[in-house]
C-alpha cells in the first residue's frame, strides 16, 4: 500500500498538470490549431516528395505541384483565420449562402463550363480566361454541414417530429450528393451521403428515418456501381488482384510501398512507387502510400496520431458547446473528416476498392484544401464559443477595461 501511495504521489503532479492544461478555456482551440498545422506541414512535405517525379516528367519542374499546393494552403489559412473570428449570425448566413452557391456551381457543371475529369466523371468547372479549375463538390461538403447545422438548430424544438427533419434538411440536403452522383463521382457522393447520415444521427433523428435513408443510400451506390464498367472492374480487381492485375495495379503498388517502408522507411524522397507505379495519383489519393514507404510505420503512426487528436478534440468541442448550432457544426465537420480519412486510408491499405477520395490536409488539391481549411476555421469558431472560452474572453475584456480606467484615472491626477 505504501509503495502504491508513493507511486501515486510521484505521478499525481504530472497527471494534474496535464489535466489542467487540457481543461483550460482555450485548450481545444490550440490543440486543433497545432494538430492541423502539423498535418499541413507533413502534407506539404509529402506532396513535394510524392509529386516531384511526375511533375518533372509532365511539366519539367519538380516543384510544380508544391508551388500550387502552397498557394492554396496559404490562401486557405488566411480564410480559416477570418472564419474563426465570425459570430453565430455570420456563420448561419454563410451556411445558407454556401448551400445556394454550391447548388449553383454543381448545376453549372452540366453547362459548357463543366468538363470531364476522366473515366466519365464530369465534376469540374472551368472559370475565367485563365482556365481556373474548381471542383464544386469539395465545397459542397462544407456547405452541407454548415447549412445542415443552421436549418436544424433553427428547428431544434420540433425535431421530435420527423417531418421537420425531412423538410428542409433531407429534401434539400440530399440534392447536393444527388447532383454529385449524377456527375458520376461515386466517392464524393458516398462521403456526402455519409455526412447526411452522420448529421441525422447527431441530432437524434428517429431510427426508422435513419434506416430508411441508409437503405436508399446503399441502393444508390449499388446502382452506380453496377451501371459502370470501370467501377465493376475496380471491385473485381479488389476481390482478385492477381487475376485483374492491370486494374489493381495502383492499390497493389501502395501495399508494396507500405511493406517496403518497414519501421523507419526508406528515407524522405526515396520512394520507388512514385516512379509511375501509382499512376498520376501519388500526391493525391495515395499520398499515404508514399508516406508509409518513405517514413515507415513510425511516420505513418505519427500522422494517424495527429488525425486522432484532431478527431477527439473536434468531438470534445461538440460536447462542450451548449448551443446546438455550434455543437452540431463541430460534430458534423469532425464526422466528415473521419469518414473521408477512413475511406482514403482503407483504400490505400486495400480494405476497400479504389473510390478516389483525398485525405484531408495531406492530399494535393486546391478545392479540397480550401474547403478543408474553411472547415477548420468553422471548428475554431466553435471552440471559441465554448462556455469556458466565452467566460475567459469576457474576463480578459473586463481586466483590460479596469486597466484602462486605472490609467485614465492616474493621468487625470
């Protein structure tokens, strides 16, 4: 007993110190910010390392993708800072504006402004004389969560009646993933459908309503798969990689890269799989494969650990907020990142067929990066709305007021 008491007394100060640090008013703000910045730094490093060979072969510039990546990253960070300072009313207005903007952009894809991204997917807009390419479906994910939190929090007293969830959330909300599905982008449509499912679960929708939506979603995925030869080929390649070697080349190369990396990796920049074996996606959907090959299991676990910190803090932010809008917004964004991250990593580890979903913060992609950092700004705004954070902000403002009053009084003497 004495030994246990001594051991506990030795550990106790450190445990208390950590506990107090994690329970400080702005702890979630700093934890989200720090984990996100570290993930962005690793992402930029891996985008350069994984894309350099392809960039040189296509554009004679190994820094081509890195330079573009950094432009979107910096612009996104500025946007995240601005969004993090917005109040409740402004965020709700952006919720409606982002929904309408996403709806318009997704519909414009069916005009001459839209263009084919390859393999039948028509999910890009080309704007301006410079031919700026935008992927509206990436912004639609953020719009879906932000708008969903807005409309449902405005009807919080009536959510026990399924009719107030069906309209307008389900009737208008499912319009976005439906448009993406019509554009034949199965991966993004699946992510958006799962976001809707997560929001229904978060707000406590009736189980029969959730089950009905899930059933329709599964039916929709089956229809999209069975009516497309390319998707059927991916499933066959997933089930029998040896028999369908050409179709399964990308995921098989990813596994070879991860296996080659071992514990510590082959070294930064030394990946072999990025030399054409991962086709044109080593810096996009398969960036984790290059990460695992070059930095090994240890490097991969560090990145997964940072993603776990982001996830836990995101959900804790949801639980700490008393306002339904902030609570559901934080839970919705975190669920989106978890869903998309799990699908991406599962594909790289050959646990799922290839569906073409990027990894938040790490994969290359301008539209994806801007949408992800916009979501980060919303999450940071949610941390600032936590009751303890609001109380701390008011206390700080009061202290500044007292100091100013004291200075004026002393100057008057």
